[in-house]
């Protein structure tokens, strides 16, 4: 399934809400949480991480992973949390609006 | 915001390297965790996208463009050098001339809110810039409603000694009203301004000195000027303040050394009556700031009313006397209208040069854009955007423009140094004060930028529209079939540009030629008076409170002592030497002359001279006689006028025996006994002016010039003369002591040589630029017609045929330019001649030599590429295609 423009940022922020993760961990988490529906290309995820970091919404730190390997872990910053709340309400409004239009689909069938 | 700073941070290569390393390390660790590269997909692309977040793509690509442009420019250094130098010369000349005009006319007064300071004067039918008397000023100050403040001052020269032991020196001293400094918004850099009560005479006299005066006389000797005394005409003044270095007074070219209260006028002159209380003594310069509600127009109306009221009340002193207000710039223009025409002409000439230079560079860029169409086609075909292409071409012309501006400023700086040295050797020194200021820098940057947009955009747009398939096929020649319309259009445009350049160069050259002619006339013009073996100096014993009788006795002793000095052949006394900057005037009413309505007397150049003056200076008496020792006080009053005076007031009549009333229609009468040859009095380029000589004995003056004829070297007499004056009275100041030849040269040769060099340099710059433009176009034409010439040579055309073919084209362009230029000159020349009476004499030689010279230079400029065309191997030329 393709992602809507700008949705990836929101998904990443949402994923980091539960705790810090490394890049590959974020990709895996999104995939499993969406029941494998959203297979995020790492090639798009990684630049998104850098972009979010540059905007100050996430911060990174080298830590030891579960397999005792060094990896860069990303966590949500306060600014990122605020942004996520905003994006979430916008997203909810959007879904709501689209839902109103799309819902009575029975007429088509 | 954050992202902006991240990017700024990443401008540094070190930060970038760090980021890159960290990214690679992170991706490696993730590859290990994920168990292989496959899991993570295309990492190269991911890295590239990630880098974009911290890099400044557009900035980087602009830097790339700059690098590329520099490389291209350096690959064709001839183009770069010619273009940059064209602009540099034009911008340099413009900046230098702008600075010159600035010093002559435009520089604002060094006061707070200078544009809000207006000039208030008396006007009479004879003089629209008359000073105001103090009583008139006081009435105006107390009764007007237009001004929030009015102040007055009077610039004088006085004998100043910073030390009781030192000999007095002549310095500019400004006598100012109490509110002078506060109204101007000038705060002394040390000490205080004048107190309001110091305007009147009571109490210990106080003075404010200029920063320069403090440095020369006090700081240099480790003293502080504050609290010290300075003697002016022997009166001790306590120094209470030092004016800031930026404040040089309200007059151009002269900077007062000392400011003292106006109330000191009477004591300073040791006059029996207070000159300030004399309503007929129009000595003050008045400046004012308008109320917030008033405009110049409303102030003018009120001034007219007040003036009319004063005229009614004081008919004797104020008849035909009115009041007027003007801006500072208007005052300067009214003071010296010839300065305005000079500034206008110089700025007009440099503007022409700027136009020539810009069209030159435009032409070069057009030619280059065409020659580069293949390169551009390649760049377009491998995916360069048109926007990018235009940007790169614009950057290229921007580099040229900026380089031109930088070198131009450097040239301007040199020119300004040369112009800044223009001054007249005099005591106290006066200077022109040309300096490079920030407005000039801004002006040249603007000129560079404007020309960049002007000539950068058009070729950029044009070349980016190139049809690249035909361009690639056609090799370096640019589009043929598809581009024919363009080619025709631009080819015609370029021809027009070059012809226009030649035309403008012709205008500049004719102007320069007219000046050369006038200048040569001036140089070959023998001085109308003798200058060799003469030395002169000024002295003014009146500053020491000599009575008129004492002054006359002093001059008699001066002449007697000088006459018997070793090495002295002869002496004479005059109020002013011809061509010295301090010319004096007389007010006269010539017998039988009908003045136009409203006027009743004439103010003309005039001087009191002694009997030996005409003989010593060799001034020719055309009819009648010169003064003799019999023209004494008490004998019949006489005068000698010059031929121009006769022409003006008694045309066609015999002037000998006619009478002139001096000062006013009721003044003393003098009978004209002789007519002298008309000379030049203030400047060599002045229109012939009437002049009146009066015998010194009948018209004694306090400040005179002693002229001494030496047996040997005139300069050698300087020291003995100074000592001789000291032996009469050590306190009498001696100033402007210099050989007459030195004065003559500085007034005639140096100033005009400078001016001529300026105009001449402009002419040469114009010629150089225009011929470069022509050369560029012809060279380009030749390179485009390589195939054509190859065929011609192959079928038997001789070298001469080819050369003629090319040169003919150059000559035709030049001839077209000369024709246009001739028409332009026909319009411009009378304007020039009118602006510079006596100097801008247009002569037929100029009109012959300038076009001939232009054609010759054009022929040479086209001969060089022509020879290259004729020398080429036909086979190779054809193969090249």
C-alpha cells in the first residue's frame, strides 16, 4: 500500500511515542503494527528520519541494541510530541471528512 | 527555522564530513542488525536523499556555477579582460566625476538634518544673493512665524595668534549668532557651545576653535586648547569649546579655524560705530529651519511681506531690497552657475562613456553567447534546465560586473586623489576636498548591477532559446535554418550597437577636442600682464586697529622701504592682482547709462591701484593715460576703465572725459582718463568683464597687495620682504607671499590642465571602448564567415580582396557612426560652447580630425581580424566545417 504524502513523518513520530528505537526497528515496528499492510521502504524511511531530526522533532543517540550491537536510537522530543498531537488531530479531521464522503458506499453496490 | 540552522551548520566542510561518517556508521550497524543489505533496499539512494536534508542544494549549485563561470571566463581571458576593463573604466570615470560634482555642488552641509536648513538672503535687482544687515536679521528673527529658528554668521579673515610670541597668521574666523551651533545641531567635541548671553559684547571674549586648529596649535604642543587663549587682532579670547572634526563650517572650499560671537564685530574691527547696528551693512549669511507648519512657499510669502515692511519703514537703507529663501543647493547654483554647467557637462560625458561601455560588454556577451551556442546546446541536451542555464549566464555577467566595479572603484580612487590636489596656493588655504564616500561606492555598485541585468539578461534569454539540434549540426556557428530570424535580428542589433558606440565616442571626442582647442588657446595665450620677475604679498594692517591714516602711512613706508631693498627693481601697489582668487568689486553709476527698471547702479570688478601699477604689470593703456603721481587725494578724482566697460556702458562713444559716480548715484564723481585693455580677472575662461581702476591715493584701502619686481630670482626675495614688513611692524600679517608666475600657473595652467586631463581622458576612454567594440564585432564576423572566405580564396580571391571585404564592413559601420555622431554633435556642441564661454570654442579642425581619427582607428580595428581571415589556408577553412 502506498503512503499518502506526509503520512510517513506522522507514522514515525507515532511509533516513537512508545519509546526509542533504531532506524530498522522503526521500519519493523510500523510493518508489524499495521499487520504487514504498510511495508515501509528503508530507502524512504531513512531520509525521513534525518529530516525529522533536522526539524528537531526527534533526537538520536548511540546506544546498545538488544543484540548487544551499537546502533543509533531515535526518540521523540517535546517539540516532536507537540507536532504529533497537531498532526494527529489534522489526520483525524481528514479521515473523518473522507469517511463522510465515502461511507454510504452501498448506493454504488 | 531549525532546519535553516542545521543547514547553516552544515555549510562547514568539517561538519559535513562528520555527518557523512556518522551516517555510514549508522547504516552499517543497521545492516548488521537487519542481517544483510537486501533487507534495507537501495542504501545509496537513501544516503543521497538524507544528504539533501543538510545540504544547501541551490547554494551549492550556485557555487558550482560561479566556479564554472570563472573557468569559462579564464579560458577566454581576452573577453574577460576587455569586458571587465570596459566596465572598470566607465565605472571609475563615473565615480570620480560624481565625487568631483559632489565636492563642487552636491555635498550636503555637515550639520544635523541638512536638508531642513534653508538659506535666507536679501535680494536686490543687482544681486539675488545679498547678505543681510544685523538689524534686518533681528527684525526678521523676532517677527516671523515661518521659522522655528534662524541664525546668522559672517565669514571673515583675521590675524590670529595662538601664542603671544608667535607672529599673527591670517585665518578664517566665523562670527556667529548665539544660537549658531544649537540650531545647526552641532555639538562641540570638547567644551561647550556659546551661551545665549555671549552674543552681546559684555564680559571676557570667548571662542570655539576648529578641530584642525586645535591639533595644529595646541595638541601638537601637548596643550589642551580648552581654557587657553587665542589672540585675534590682538584681542585675547578664551577658548571654551572645540568644534567636532566633521564640522567644517557652512561654506564650501573654506573651513573656519575659529568661531566667535557676532557681538565681537565692533571690537574686532576697532570701529567707532557698531557695524552690527548699521542697517545698511549687509554682511550676514542667514540660515533657518522652518516650522513644522510652514513650507518654502509660505515662508517665501511671509519673507516678501517682512521685506516690504522693512522697505517702507527704512526707505534709505532698504530701497529695492527684498528677502528670499532657497535651498542650500539652489544657493550654490546661484553663487556659481558655471559650476552647474561644468558638473552637468562632465556627468553627461561620463554617462555617455557608461553607455558605450555597457553596449560594448553587451556586444561582447552577445557575440560570445552565439559562439557558445554549441556548448549551450550540449548542456541543454544532457538535461540542464533553461532556468539553470540562464542563471549560470547571469552569474557570469555578474562576475564581470562586480570585477568591473571593484577595479573601477580603484581607478576612481586614483582619479579622486588627483582631483583632490586641485587647490589654489593661498593663505588661508582653500581646498576642493574631493573624497570618495559611500554614496559613490553605492553608485558604482548600482551602475555595475544595472549593467549586469541590462546586458546579462538579453543574451541569456536568447541563448537559452537556442534550437540545439541545429546548433549541434552547425558546429560553432550557431543555428542556421531555424535561427535565421534570430540571427538577422541580432546581427542588425549588434551593428546598431557598434555604430551607436562610434557615434557616442565621436560626441565625447569632439567635446574633448573643443576643450583641447580652448586649452591650447589658453596656454598659447600670453598673459595679459607680466608675470616674470615678480613677487607679491598681501597685508592688512587694519587688523591691528590701525586708523586709516596709520594704514596709509604704513603703505607709504612699505613702498619706500621695498624700493630701496637690494635686488628690487620696482614696486607697485594694487588691491587685487589679476587672476588672484580675491578679486575686489566697485559699485558704479556710469554717466548717461540707462539702467533697466529697478536697477540704479552696477557692481563690477574694480581695484584701487597706485601710479606704478600699469607700468609694472605691463597692462596696456589703449587710449588716454594711466594714473600718475599727480592723482593724489584732494586732486580731481579720476578712473581708468577697460574696453569692455566702454562696450557695456558707452558703446560707440568716446569714454575719455566721461564721468562715473562711485558707490551710488549721489556718490563722488570720477572722470575717466584712460582705457585699459580688457583682460581676464577671475578666471581665464570668463566672459570679457568690465573693470574699473581707481587711484589708490584717492581711494585708500586697508588690505592691499604689494607687487615687487626683482632683479634676479623672484622667489629669492620672499624672506627679505617678510623681514622688511616685520621691521615696520612685527604684528602685521604677511600672506599670499608667492611669485606672480606661481599664482598665474596655479590659476591658469594647473586647474585647467587638470580639467583638460579629465576631459581628455574621457575622450580617450570613449575612443578605446568604441574601437574595442568594433574590433570585437569584426573579429566575430570573420570567424563566422570562415567558410565563405575559404571558398573565395579557393576560387581565386586575393588576400587584398579579402582584407578589403572585411575592412570595408568596419569602415561602413564607423561611417554610419560618424554620421549619427555628427548629428548628435551638432546638437551638443552649442550647449558646450554656451556652458564654457571662452573655452569651448568649436573649430572646424575638430570636426575634420575627429571623424578622420575615428575612421582610421576603425580601419585598424578591422584590419587585424581581416589579416587573419586573409591568411587562412582555404583547405583547412573548408575542412573545419
